[in-house]
C-alpha cells in the first residue's frame, strides 16, 4: 500500500498566492509605503483643518508641487545610476533669471527654447565632468550649485527680471479641465518618465548602471554616455521648473530654487529609489513629491510657523535615508 505525499491542491494554491503577494509587496514596497503615508496625511489634515480638502486648495497644491515632480522624474534616473545632482536648485534660479532677460527681447518662444537649452547644457557639462572626467557627481554638482547660482546673481545684479509676456504667463496661470497648466505638464513628465524608465532599453540600462555597471560595460554598452545623459536630463528638467516658477511669479528671480535640491532628493528617496543606485521608482518619486507638498500645505493650513517647513523636510529626509539604507535593503536581501 502506497501513501501519496502530494500536497493538497488548495494548500499549494494558497502558497503560490502568498508567495506572489509577498513578491509584489517586496518589489513595490517603496511605492506602497509612501502611498500609505500620503493617505494618512490626507486623513489627518482633512480632520484638523477646514479647507484642506477644498477643490481650490487641492488644485493649488497640485500646481505648487509640479516643479518638484518634474525634476524628481529626472532625479530618479540620476540616483538610480548611483549618481546625484545637487545643482538643480541653482539651475532653477539661473533659468528663471535667464528667461526674464531673454523674454525682455520680445521673442518669448526663443526665450523659452534658449532657457531649456541652457539647462540641458549645464546638465551635460556636469555629466561630462562626472562620466568622462572621472569625478564624483557629488563633487561636480556641488561645485555647480555654487557657480551656477553665482552666475545667476551676476547677470541680474541680484534683482528679479519682470516677465509680462502673454505667452509665458499662461504657462503657470492657465487652466484646462480645472487644473493649472503646470499640473498637466507634470503629469506628462510622469507618464513619459514611467514609459522610458520601465519600457525602454535606456531605462533598463539606467538600472543596470546602478546595480552592476561593470557587467553592462563588458556587454558593450558605454555606461559613461548613460551617466552623462541622465545628468543632462536633470539640467533640462530643472530649466523647465525654472520656467514654471518664473511664470508663476511673473518675474525671473536669481534666488529661485534655493534649497530646491533638498526637496527633490527627499521626494525621490521617499518614493523608494535607492541612494546606492540600481533601484528606482518613477511613480514613487511622484508620490513622494506630492507628499512633501501636502505636508507643506497642511502645516500652513494649521497655521504653523512657515520656518518649520524646511525643518520638517530635513527630518523627513533623515528618516527616509534610514529607511532607504536599512529597511529597503533588508527587504531586497530577503527577496533574494
């Protein structure tokens, strides 16, 4: 007489379902965790304040976080490759100032194109120095943070440049289906970044550069071009953020974007992108940027002193880094 040792089919099915769920949670833990945090914040501020959930307030929050979302998309690519860009805030300031100067010539279309090109050039110079000059991106962009801001102050004398163009102002104040133009631009950036990051060969190369650059290099891919390209994208995205900032204020201030890099990096890390490279989440970065915007707006709604906002953001960054380096890495090891 023989005894069957085959596990019951229902038990095997449950095990497969549990394993699939665990794998899904492990893979998307960063996005899931920051989404839960965002939901909790929405619930808290909606109970503690009267106007947080009003349509006008939510629409304004969406417009305010748009520059952060846009640059966070590019920063996700940068950090996933194992690099970092500390100069994006200064590029925002220079782009805003340059837009004001160029728009005064009477050709707003040319001014917009030149501003985006300026950001791309700065990013590509950073990328060339980091990738081909064999310098750490941290050092290169830290130097650019100071130099680019200095250039912005130099060309403007420290003063804002007024912008009264009927083409540029609607970029911040125009509306479509109830949402401001910057929100739609940010949504377009998120969709494009998601597609490139997850559906294209370039996106796979970005992840591979951060996780195993040597293997990718041996397969014949020039990893230096990837490293340079993502920093170029960061510069271009920062220029777009500078344009939207200048359009919203109707002036190009060389002081725009001060400490902006802290906000962007915090958003990306909150979304689950590894500071060590090799793991990134475009959707997580977008949710992280929205979370920071909700926190800032909620604190204002609670009438908390505005000086607490950067303090809270700094504390959030510390917590995010701890989670990133400890919890997320432990989950990654468990999955292996």
